[in-house]
C-alpha cells in the first residue's frame, strides 16, 4: 500500500459496466481459482506411484501451491493497485492456465511441483475481484457482490472435492489438470469480455525490497508450519525456520515503516478496524479448515473403528459439497445483515454459527446425515464471516489501497488454514487407536480437533467484538464511483 495519490487509468474507449455480468464473471473466476485447493486431494495417496517419487517429496505438490499463494497474494494486490486490477487479474488467471497445462503434461515430480506453484500464483484473483467490485459497482450492489465473491473461496473448495474425486475415479488423472486449464481459459475469456479496468490506481514505485522480505519471511513461517510434523517440531530445521521468520518479518516491518512507498502500509494495517478484522480472519480460516480435515476422514475410516463410516472419497466430497452451496446462498443474507446492523455484527454472528456447528459435530457424528447437517451449519457460519470481511476492510482503507488490503486479509485466512492443518495433524497423530496393526486417529482425537475448531470460532467472535462500529454504512458511498464515472472511465482492454 502507498500514500501516493490515486490517479485515473489512461483514457481509453469507454465501456458501460454491466453489474450482473461483472459479478457473475468475477465470482466464477474466484470459484475456479479456489478449486485448486482440493484439485489434487483425490490423487495425493497415489502421487508417489504416479510420479515415481517418495511420498515425502510428492507432498511438495501441495506445499508448493501454499507457498506460492502466500507470496503472490499481497504482491499481486499491490501491483493491482498500482497498474490495474483487471490487468493483474488476467495475469493471475494466465498463471493458473499455464500451471494446469504444465501439470497435465507432467509424469515426473519437478514439473508437477512447478505447475502447482504456478497455480498457486493465481490466488490473488479473489481479493482483486473484490477490489474491482468496489471500483465498478453501484454502492447498493456492493455489499451483496463482495459477500458472494468472498464466499467463492469456500464454494470452490467444497465443490472441488467431489468433482475431482469423480474425475480421478473414472478417468486418467491428467484430466484433472486439463479440466482446470479449460475452466481457466473460460474465466480468462469472460474477464476479457465483461470486466472493465478500474480507473483507481496509486501509481508510484513498486517496493521490490519489501516484496522479497515479505516473501522470505512468509516462506520460512509457512514452511515450518506445514512441514514441522514431518521434520519434527523440535528439529534444527524447523526451529531455524521459525527463528528466521521472526527475524526477517521484524526487519521487514521496520523497513516498511521507513520507506515512502511500502508494499504494505503498516500504519493503515494497524488501524483498529483493519487489525482486528485480520486477526479474526486467522481464527476463521482455522475454523473453516478444521472441518475440511475432520469430516472426510470420519466418512472414510472403516466401520470396524466403531465411529468411521466406511464411505468412498467421492461420497465424502458429496457430503461436503452442500456447505459450498449454503455459503453461496447465504451471501445476500450476509449482505442484508451487514447493511442493517453492520459487518461487525455479521462477523460475530457467523463465528457463533461456526462454533455451534462444531458443537453439533461433537454430539452427532455417527450417521452420514449428521455430517451433512454439520457441514451445512459450519458452511453457513463461514459464509457470514467471509461475506463481512471485505466490507470491514474496505470501510477502513482508501479506494486506492483496496486490492492490497483485501489481499492481505486473504493471506491472513490462509495462515489460519495452515496453522489448522499443522495443529490438527499433531492431535490426530498423537491420539490414535490400533486397527489391524495400523494406527488410525481415534474418536477422541477427532472430537478434540472439533473442540479446537469451536474454540477458534469463539476466539474470532471475541476478537471481532473489539472492531469499532462504523459511523455510517459498512462501505462508504465514496468507495464506488457513480454510474456516470464508471461509464466514462472504464476501459475494456488491458
């Protein structure tokens, strides 16, 4: 983010904004990108055989996407504020298509990791889409549209698992990536045709030193979190990465405070509304991912355990899918609550719903319909929380810094999901039963993870209570240009 004054984009052929088309196209692009989260889950156990590599190495097909996304999200957001949000959105989708094609052509480990990293570079699509909506949509459409766009992160993940499982069970595994490339191409064409370029830009100089520093610190932190269980939490490598993350990020913060055009304006980020929204986002991200880790395992564990349901991965995906539909369906409800009571209240309501869902899960986990109900309740809560966060962020930052601010908020959610994966992995690895010589997670282990997920949701509720109430509407009228301004300034090209 930067203090440089915003300037309009270069004049070009005016193109009237079509709000319905813009919202539909951006939401579709968000869903396509979020599908990358669950795309490889059905084939993870088979990757060592498919790629002729050890399991410890093929795990990088997942880790590479996580690390690339963590680095790309804030950087692409800042570049979008500087040079055009639509332009960077198109670049992000192109990275997804290229990465998908590389994976589709891969039969070895290295190209697969490269392709998955390129897919991770597309993660900035959702915060960029939210920022474009702020610039282009009429004020009365903004709350519902941004709630839908924000929810697409969960929608794609929920719908992706059954779709990927269906493809993996019935076709060659390369079809997974050819399919994602095809969807990426569709998104690319639709964005080109229907999404105008924003006139709101900061200009200025890109903070390359800040980008390198932030990338280094985040990679050290997320690498330690994601690989700590494999390497050992007290191993020299893990501890060295944690120490390096602290040192680098502290030094990066000092540098960002002193530079005139920082990658992240830490003074803006420290504003109470932005700070507590981002902290709540970490807790919410944790809660969302805990569900994704627990429910599929419960469904697939053998019935001989006494609590496993012995279902296939496809069935597990179908059980999870309704939660994504619930998130999407509740986007307008979330927007209505935010309009009436403010996005702070929406965030707090969503956190309580998520906590209630985990409470239900602890009590009801013996039937498939129990888990369908639990996933829908938790999905409803996630829909409320994700729908409120863009409004809270945009209500506290200038329009010229929207993409960078939303990207940082998305990064906070990702950090929460990474921490959830690490903690849940430790709990389930320690609390096991023996079944035929195999150690499997115990029922008490699953209930412990659910309790931790509920606790994270309640923590998000507590943090959200410190967010100041807005003096007016959640998203100020100045956040979006008038229809006349949009028509006069939007361009249809890069």
